[in-house]
């Protein structure tokens, strides 16, 4: 081997750089372990809220040592930025896909046009978007073209308005306007992206990730380690629409008269007889309202639809109060057209808004705001130039704001009107009244104001953060979300590490057992390979996920393949009587073609997986790709360096076998082709049975493919999944699925309930229903907050939740289909390119199709029988693509040997194909067994979430090994033999 010195230098530097990169991870882990130990020593479990207190103390400890020098070249704060990134499934946190509303952007560009054709086109686009993969703007333009007639997009009441006057004029055609609108939409999405980036930077998690997904208006946000999930969701979906309104006087007689008239009118609009008599319990609401006079109402003798839930009179500038749970119903009453008609002429545009309820509050106040026909506030949040969290004069958390020149002038006018009218100024953020102070000393100049209320410090930080970053140009809906509790993340690390150690130990021991001292050299190369994989992951800033760990462990199993190929070829050269040095050189050279072909085909499927996958699946593809490259380097160069170094010593023997394995697979002469008809029949039966099951039983599709929400819930004791399923189907309706997930005290709940409805309100509603329904199975005293976050020492409650909207589910399904088709097409073309015969490509693709159909059939037949999750989701698609890669790996090695032997000895009616199959049998079985044991280690010890994924790969490896010998090769032989027999081909292999 030439350039040994250069390779040694490169390997040394590569290893040192990897150790250097990983050193930051070791430093942060040590510091965080010390912080955890310190917190445990200071706060005992007997203290109330000990978990929260320990977390706060850990953070305080890390802050105190953050800038202390470590090893003379870094500190904790710097090391934290450079450590190995852990994904959500290992660290806990939140992963969401936000859909920026293009409809909102279009309405904003059209200045909220009232044009009926414009709004009809929007409505038609809404309808079409539910069953189309096209972008919303394309659907809008299509709908516009269908109904616009003579009306143009450049009409003055649509896009040729004052705001777009510099770019769109009345003379422009629709084709001229469309690209401008597309560009404006893209600019708005970029603006939303930057606003979200600013907010996330202020949230306080390390290593956040935010990415745009093409031009679809979707934005992916990952917040690893985020503990306060509700706070993170609010921060991401809040539009930060800040408004300042003048309130009506709460004792305004016309306003009070309206509420009495509304109560009377509601008696004829709703069936009051069906309203249950309210249960009177002493509560915060009763205490507050005990002094409120309602003399005109006789609650004992009549039913009052409005006043049974709403009471006039309240502190400050509110008009009344109600229980927080009744606000939605009261709001629906006040929005009724029949009720709005009762408003006095001078109040017909009044805007009713509820206050933002404080944490654990039972009641909220209702404010009546002075509005206008267009619902435009007196001052909008655009005038805020700066905002920061602060404290008011009473020492309570508050938000102080500074306005620009225009805002200062408008603020002075608004405060002057409020002073003269004796009204309040409602400060509204995202349609919730945060505070409504009065003005006691005349107009306020200077443009400085303050938002006060019952806030926590974190809340004031978040409010100041979103105001400072600016408002989103359109609403952002969470269409996909994965939330993983920190305890589940730690369990995943433990199980992943265990499977890693077991798989590593087996491979290291097996290689020494089978190849003796040569196997030891392969082990050294393998250990270096693992170091390099982690080093590259860290230096690239890639995220390590649980499927990523599976990818690394799988790389361990597959990376020995290169060494097995090399050692088997060296043994063949030794058997020919060559000297050790020459045999080693020829063995490495002859194995190189097979090694490259096998790894390239696997790499191609991994690239397709990376392109079409998302989240953890990208992590799997990333580690697999890195592992392929590093394993090639270590097997081809490092193992060669070690073997050559050892053979340089005098009288040193290197047999590439041990006494127990020396004669294995020698002098084998199996007639594989003679058994191909039996194989065809067996495979045909298996595929047909699987297809029948697919058409009759189908597959268990996960929420990735059908949309919905799923929750992994842990209990203290074992529970009955069928009993819980019956109860939850009564709550959520039919379609809710409950099954045991791992241990008997853990279940997975999947429900399509309100799958078409977006928003945190629905998420909270489902969590409320789950908590209420499951409360009897939970420990006494557990709160909803603990249940939702899976808190406590035993992590009782929701450990993980996933939400996938129907639109993104369709996209995931489409991408999965394209990934499988794309991989088959790429493989066909690559093998055609390498072997110059379409018969080789046909054999390989037939074998792959055979393998995929058998795996699908097994999942269809046994999907409801196996005691682990066998849903079809993105992880399953990753498994299918990996099976394709593995099957091709095996097939290409066999084809390479067939090409070589036929090139040397000729066709001879297929006899030499049997010779090639027998000569590769040692490598095929050795690699397959090693890979299978590795997969079994992950299956048994790798955690419940990976079992279905691993099961698919185990079946795939078994079937792939079989198909490379009994399907791919016979199909290639039968099609090529016809060509040879007919005399059309003189040379079978060039």
C-alpha cells in the first residue's frame, strides 16, 4: 500500500480532532452531573415541589461555574455550545411544525378586502386545500381564475391598494400581479421565520433549531430540553398582536341595559329548561360576587341563560365577571346576530374581550371596548420600539414599553380621551386583555407605558420577548408536534447505551473468535470507527437521536462486512499458495470492488431516506451515512496498516482463522440454481399470502400517516387497555385506539378526535378529558400539570405526545411512497451502470420488491398479535429503506463475485454461478449473523419505541440474505440464460 505515512498522519489527526470535539461533551456531562449531585444533597425528596427546586438549584450551580476555566482551553458555557447535540427523544423537549397562514398574508396584502370575488376565491382555496398537495397560493390563483370574470387582481379594492401602490398599478394584468404576490408572500414567511428566531433566542434553551421547509410556509422548530412545554407552545403560536383600546365605563346604563335585554332574548333562543341547576359550591367566584347586587333578578323563580353564568359589576373597568370554564359559551351568546341587534346605535361596534386569566384562576373579567366598523384599535403594537421585563412600583413583575414618535403622539391622545371620559385603556395581546388601567393625571406624553397584571417572571420575559421581536405577519398553527418528557429521554439514553454496549461486545468477541489475531486488528479499526462517527457528528453539529443510535449500532454490525470480505478474499489467496504479503495485497485489492459497490448502494438508500425523512429519521440517515464513510476508511486503510505492520515482523503468523473456524465453509458445493423453482414457489406463496392480508386486514397506520394525536401514558400499577379504550371511546367517539406499550403499566392512546381542528385550545381540551377519564387509575393527589408533563420520581402521566395534522400526514405518506420508489429506481440504474446488463438490475430490484412485500405482509398478518407496536409510520419507512439497502448490499457482493468468476472461467451453463454463490457463502452468513445479533440487541434492550422498527429490520435481514441467493441470482440467471441460449449474446460479462 502506497502513502502509508500520509494515511497514518491523517488517521492520527482525524482521531485527535474527534477526541477534541468529544471533550466538550465530557466536560458538560461532568459539570451537569456535579450540579445534579449538589442539588440532591441540598434538597430532600420530602420537600414540597422538590423536583422544581432541584432544577432551579442545578441551574444556579451551573451559572455560578459557567465561566470557570476547564483544562485551560474552555469553560462550561463554551463547552455547552460545542457539545454533541442530543435530539428530543434523548433529551426531552418539543418539536413542532408551524404552518404560517398564507390566507392571512393574502388578506393583509389586500388590506382585508371586502371584495366578494376575492373572498370567494379564498373560501374555494380553503376547500381545495383539504384534498390537494398544491400550495395555498396556487390554489387561490386557480380559484381566482375560475370565478374572476372581468375583475382583476389589480383592482383598487384588492391588491392595487395604497400599501402596494409602488409595485402594483391598475393597468397590470393578473399574470403580472401573481409573481409580485408570490414574492410578497415569501417575504412575509421570511419575516415570520426571523420573528420566531428572535423569540426562540430569548426562550433560554440551548441548541435550538429552526428551519424553513421549502416554499410551503412551514417552519420546523426544535427546542431540546424545554421543560415548560405549554410556555414554549404559547411562545411559538402567539401572533403577538398588541393593541390599545379605550374601554366603556363599566356602569354605563346603556351597556347594562343591553345585558338585561340579551338575557331576556336568550330565553327564547335557547332551551332553558334543559339547563341544569347550577351546583352552589363555595369558590373564588362566589366569594368575589357575594356583594354584587342583582336585585332585579329573581334567581329562585326564573331561569336566566346569561346571568346564571355571567354577573354584572366588577373591579376596575370590566363590565362583569364569569367562571373561566363558561367564557366560551358566554362569548357565543354575545356573538349571536340576534343579540348584537340589541346594542344601542352608538355601541353597535362594541368589542367584547375577556381578560387573560392568571394561573389557577377560577374567574375572568369581561371588558367592553370602543371599536369601529373595521375593528381597528386606537393604537397597534407596531409603534412599540422596545420592551423589557421589569417590576412595577409594588415590586411585581411587569412589562415596560417604549413607543416611537408616532406612537407617543397617539398614546398622548388616547390617554387624554380616557382621562376626560373616565374610561380605562385596555392593553390587549392576541385578543386577551392583559391589563386595563385608568388615567388619573391627564394625558401621558413621552410614549412610555407599562403592562401589569398577575404575572410570573417568566411570563413577563416572554411578553417582552415577543413584543421586541415583533408580531408574526400571519397566524402560525402547530400542524405537527412531538413532545417528549425528560424522564423518557433519560430512559432512551440508558436503553440505547445498553444496546450499544451489548452489540459492540458481541461483534468484538466474534471477530476475534472467527479470525483470531486478524479479528483483533479489525476490532481496533472498529473502535476507531465509532470514535470517528461521534467526532464527525459533533463537529458537524448534527443531532444524535434514538434512531441515530440505532444507526450507529447497525453500522457496527454492517461495518464488519468490509473486514469479512477482505479476510475471506485473503484466505482464498492463501489457499492458492501465495505468500502472506502478496495474499494480503491481492485480498484487499480484489475485495475493494465489492466493498465499494455494497456501500454505495446502501449509501444511496440512506441519501434518499435523508431527503424524504424528517426529525429522528434524518438522524438515522445521517449516522448511517457517516458510518458508511468512516467504516470504509477504517476497514480499507486502518486494518491494512495493522495487518502490514504485524507481517513485517519475522516469523509472525497471521492465519485469518482460528482452530474452530479454519475449515468452516470449505469445499462446499451446493446447487443453489437447481433449487430455484422451490424458492420461486415458496416466495410466491409468502408474497401472495401477504398481499391477501394487505387487502383484507390492511396495515395499522400511525398518526404520521392518518393524522391525529397519540399519547404515551404511564401509570403506577398495571392497567387494562381494553377497559380504558372503552371509556375513552365514550369520551372521544369511535376510532380511539388504546394498547399496551411495553410494560403493563404503560399504554399508547391514539385518537382522531378533532383531527381537523388546530390550536392549543383543542390540545388542552384533550388533555383535560384524558386527565378526567384516567384519574381513577392515577395516584391520589396527582395534579393535571404533573399528569401532562409526566412528572414525579416514577414519571407517572404523559411521557410523550405526538400531534399530526391531516395535511402534513398526507405529505408524509406521499414522501414515504416517493422514497421507496426513488430508492428502487436509483438502485436499478446504479446496478445497470456497474454491471452493464439489465438482467442484473432486474434480479436486484425483483429481490428488493420481494423483501419489501414480505415485510409488509408480516406486519399486516401479525400487526394485532405481537406484544409491541407495529404501526406503519416514518420509522417503519426508514426500516423498509434500510432493508432495501441491506438486501442490495448482499446482492451486489454476490453479483460482483459472479461477474469476476464468469469473467475468468466463462458461462458454462450457469455452473460458475453456483461456484460464485458457494464462494461468497462464508461472507454472506457471517455478515448476516453479526448484523442479526446486533439488531436483536437493539430489539431487546433498545427501548419500546424502537421494537417495531427493529423487528422490520430483523425480518428484512433474514429475507434479504435469502433473496440475494434464491431470488436475485436465479432471476438474473434465467433472463440472462435465455439471451445466451438464443445466441444474441456472445459475451455474458464484459
